């Protein structure tokens, strides 16, 4: 009798182990499938004086020189491709001498724009989600998926000789929340970081950043969903500027960074429903990017379901935001994934596209559009391809293939929308799945 009980117990234990093994295999397969299905949106960044334009799609970094009217060849002495996984963030420095690219390969690459040579490669411990360059070009900051902002110094940068690869030091942290955007204030005093837990943190940038940033100026709290993007508006009476933010709650908000006070909220989602005839009523329209237009108080806003961009006006005396105009891309499924502008030229650059598209023969695609007249009293106009600076040569470099079906771009827009939700909306796990994720975590630090 006792032997029969022991046998039953062994059978039950074996069945339990088999059940756990099967569940672990299913979880592992699901995790791998999610990794395989990750879609990286196309990104665009414009040199402050419009001497060049950069587009990143997947692991491909494409740069076109508007001064020389030719494609740029990137020089990376590390050997091989510049990046070997999806690039998630690109940015020019304030004066345009530096350019930074980073992403899922845990590499942060600093480029000199004079010769487009990689002058420093920093290895991150985790995948990188945001980057920023200090106004004096002496420090590069980057954020990872675990909510830590790191800083690396570039002393004596001259643009010709590469400094030794640096080891990054922790600057600040958001306690295990994905950081979605990093920006320095116009006066360089503050570094602002936003995360998927609805928070915006304003931190005093220290004189010795490698020792960490310990003084928090304020928190800007008010978003009801993840914060996706940040930008600053220059104001004559505020050297630090006014902060604007967009997020998953279909709003653009304006803040006083000194006090953290919410100055105004613009409900852009409701306006999209009026413009887009096929938009579902009440559907949340995530703000995917914000770009301030230099020399004016206009703000360009990219929204997931909008075929074009929305222009907002900031009234500086009253500290309010209002919708000025929606500039639609007629006859095309062009939903911008990233925006860029320069100090000169009065042009707004847009890109749409993605990489790692599921169920597609195209590994990566991008399309570039430009809007003129944003900074003047003229009506904003979407330029024809032949009117874009650089013309066909620029489009050939930044877009790659020119003959991709419109349906593919529409599918790309849907894939990017799904990918952003998967990335920024918090996932809920069962106890078994959570334990499996703990057992299979790969937190080994890369050799620096």
C-alpha cells in the first residue's frame, strides 16, 4: 500500500515536471517569437544648419550631405557593420559637430560630422532606448531599457583624432522603467528624461557628471499613459525654455521645468478623429514624435493614425497650446514615424517606414517627405520629390528602393503601432512566466 502511494507520488511529480517543461518551452517560444516580431521604426535627424540629413532603418544608418550633394560614406575603424541590430535613436549635437547612434546591439557610436568617422564606441549593459548630447559636446548621455541613464565624457574632442573608447558611468535612474526620451534644456542646465510610467524627471546636469546627478529640479506629472517624446521651445523670458511632451494618452502637454507645473494640455486625439475618416471614435492616437520649428512658436506633431502632421502654436505670453493646422499627405499611406528640422531653411523633414516587417519580403523600408513654409506666413506645402533638397540622389540614399507598394507602407505603419504598444505598455505575466523570465535573464555585462 505504501509502495503504491509512493509510485502515485512519483507519477504525479513526473507529470508536474513535464507540465512545467512544456509551459517553459511555450513561454520560451513566445519570448523568441516576440523578439523576432520586434519592429524598429524608421528615424530621421537633420543637422542644425541643414548640412546633412540622417535616416536610420533597422541596423542601416544612411547619411546624405546637402552641402556636397552626395551620399556620405561612414568610417568605422571597429570593423564590420556600424550596427548589427536595430538602431533605436539618432541625434545631432546642438552645433552639429557630433552625431550619436545607438540601439538594440547595445552599442553607442559617436560620430564626427566633419569626416563622418566614428570617434568613440561605448558598450552598454542593456539595449539603448534614448540618447542626448550636452550643449558643449563634452558629454554623451544614453538610457537603457532598465531605466538607467549613463554618461560618457569626450574630453578634448577635436573631430580628427579618436579618443579611447570610454566606460560609461551611471548618471541617474528611473527605477526599472523604460526611458523613452532624453533632452538637454536650451541653456544646458537640465537634462530631462521621460519614461513609460507617465513620468518626466528634470535633473540638474552636474559639473562633474561622472560622479552622478543627485539634484532633481522637478517632476512633471500629468500624463495618464506612457510619455513617448520631448522637445523644448525657446522663450525670451525663460533661458531654460518651455518643455513640451507627447504620449500614449493622445495629448501634447507644456511644462515649466523649474517648478514642474503643467501649463497647458492639447487634446490632439480628438482632432485626428475629425480629420481621418477611417479613424475609430474614441481610439487612442499615440503621439509618436514632436519637433519644434526654429525661429517660430510652431510645434509639429506626428500621431500614429494621422497621414501627415499636426501643427500646434505655442502662445508664449499666455503659455497655451492650440491646434493651428493639419497638413495631410494626400493620396499616400504616409504616417510619419519620426520628424526633424534645422535652424535654417524652414523645412520640416519626415520619414515613415520600419524594419523587420512580419509577413513581408522587404526587410526594411523608408520614405522621406519634406514640408516647407512652416516657419513663415505662407501655407505649409508638402514638397514633391523633385523639389526636395538633394532631389533624386538624396531619396535614393535615404529611401533605398523607390518602387515599394503603398500597401506595404500601410502594413509598416500598423506594425510600428503594434510594436510601440508592445514596448511601452506594461506587460502582465503569470507567476510561472515571471519565474521563467527570472531564470533565463541574461544580465552578463559586456566587456568594455
